[in-house]
């Protein structure tokens, strides 16, 4: 018998909890908007161009950074040496 339920937390979206033959597995499908990485423990920088959110897996800003920011995740100031 398989028992499956879905729920969300503040950081994770669409969690899947599966109980099968005495074994419990917790599997997340994707991070909530604004978070990324393993277990969604990283918060996006907020410096992505066009008010876009970062990639939920990698944290990258696919449209580039706001002026004054650099790096794929737009988390480094251009004025930083």
C-alpha cells in the first residue's frame, strides 16, 4: 500500500511524502520562488535584471544582473575589489 501526500514549507514547494512498505521518503519537487539549491537553503540575491527571480536550481540570473552587480548569481558588487 502506498500513502502519498503533498505539502509545502516556507522554502520548499510541492513536497511529496511517500510511505511504502514501512519506508518513508521525502522528496521535493522545486524550491519556492526566491530560493535555490540543495534543500532550498540559499536565498536568491535579489539583483537579477528585469525583476526576475533566480533559477530555482542554480541561483543564476539568466537575464543578467542589475547595474552594479556581477557574477552568474549577481551577488558580487562591481565596486568590490
